[in-house]
């Protein structure tokens, strides 16, 4: 019984620390993207250094994106498919 109690307590600890992992999420419109340096600048001036510069290939100014900065400082980017004009190439 003590082993079961300890196991449940440890399981709860793992679950609570897992939920503490957080990311900062930014929605915006691309002003400039440089796949050579891995930098993307959103309208308004926020600049991010993405962890995988290859993600910026084909990214054009005016595209709506979501930038995610994880707790371990990795930065990801993806198209914002929730934007009503996503995929039409327009602003």
C-alpha cells in the first residue's frame, strides 16, 4: 500500500510539473523574413530568431503567422490558419 501511495504521489508531481511548461505565443503579420539568418520581423517591430531557419523559406511579407517562444528558448513559427484570409496570399 505504501508503494502505491508513493507512486500516486510521484505521478501527481510529474503531472503538475508538466503543466508548468509554458510558451509565449505571438500572432502577427510578417514584415520581413530572412532564411539565411533565421530572423523574422513582425509588423510593429518584434523580431525573433527562429530555431530552424528553414521554416522561413517561402515566408513572405504580409503573411499571418504564430510565433512560439518555448521555456527552453526555442522559437517556432507557423502559418496562422485561424486568420480568415489564410492561404489566399493577401494581406
